[in-house]
C-alpha cells in the first residue's frame, strides 16, 4: 500500500460535504478555488500518514473525534475566507451564474 495522508482525505471529504450544503460559502465554485481551499485547510493541520490498512483504520477513528472534527472545520472556514478574499483562478474564464 502506498503512503497515504488521512488528514488530506478527510479535509477533501469535509470540504465537499460543506460546500454541497452551503453553496454560497465559496464565492467561486471553480476547481482551482476548491483545490486552494483544500490545500490551505490541510496545510493548517498536522498530517497523519500511514502505509497499512490497519494504520489507516486507526487514524480514521482518531479523525472522528469531536476536537479533530472542529479543528478541521475551523481550518476549512479559514481557508474559504482566504480564497474568497483572494482567488487565484483565471480571471478570463466564463462564470455561469
């Protein structure tokens, strides 16, 4: 099994879930802005790497604690605010409203 960052996977899941329920949270829904939110949020959190299915399961349990979930949520909200304030996407793209 290759090296796996469980925190990054959890951040991706939580960003998708949050943006699906809060469509107006992110000013732009392009892939670049979405990826920037994920990268910014994940970089604020300690990484948890594993190389075995057992390790992945154990870290998965750790990531479900209320404190860790709150830390992830706070990192996501902070990242969304930063991306909304200064998006990096191509300004010449067509935006569908």
